[in-house]
């Protein structure tokens, strides 16, 4: 579960300090890592044979994830503090490990359960990583970084609907109870990572 008070603490810190380069870098490093992992999966999954509309979903989502990463890379005011990258890597490590299991040999192209796991992880990221609640009301609505966060969350909402459809339509070779347990497990992984990010954002500079 996402700890609700962490949203308040992160928002209060940003309200006090603004979107400093350190704060922007913390957010961008973690979000880019999650989206790059999903993008890598989708880039392979789109080559699965005979998927029809499902294949189109993967291609469309890969394009949207690439757009989100590109927007963040170009808009973020990057900090010169190299330690932020190390801390971001520590935070996302459990999630990247989960993605690593999806991509390990023989990979999604030849491993149907890995495809379902990738969809489940992508769903968890889109559903659980929500950054709009940490933007203070007093932040300039035309702030470029805030605008990017709004844009990304809007696209996340659209993609989430596709992920839900994919979860319902794929993975039929797995028992329902196993699929439900996997979705819950992946949400817990993402929740832990996002709680750590919120805690990091709440910390004193």
C-alpha cells in the first residue's frame, strides 16, 4: 500500500523548496527507470506472432513510454549531485530485478508467462506511481516540469485501460488464482519503490 501521509510530506517539501534541480532529478531518475524497463519489455513483446490488435497495443504503448522518457530527459533541470543517481538506482533495484526475471532467457518472445508478468508489472507501474498529488497548489501551472508530470499521468491513465484489457484477455494458460496473486505481488513491489521515492522527496535537501 502507498502510505497516504508520504504524499503530504512530499508535497509540503516541494511547496517549501519548489521544484529544485535535486527534486526534479529524483523524480525523473526513478520514473525514467521504470518506464525504460517497461519500454524494453514492450519493444520485444510487440514482435510476438499473430497478436493482431494486442500487438498494436504493445506498439502504441512503447511509443507513449518513449515519449514520456524523452519529455522528462529534455524538461528536467538536472542536478550536478551524482549521488542522486546512486540513490535512485537503490530505490528502483527491486523493481528492476522483477523486470529482469521477465526478460531473462528465453524472454517474452518464447515464454508466455513472462508476457503476462510484463503486462502485470506495467499495469502496477501505471496504476500505483502517481505524481500529481505531490504537486503543490501554489506551483505555477505553466511550470514546464509540472506540465510534463501532468502529461505523463494523463497518458498513464489511457494506457492503464489497455493494461487492464490485456490482463483480462491474456495469460489464460495460467490458473486465475495464480494470475491474481501475481498482479498483487507486482503491486506490492511497485508500492515499496514508490513509498521509498516519496520518502526521498520528503527528506531535507
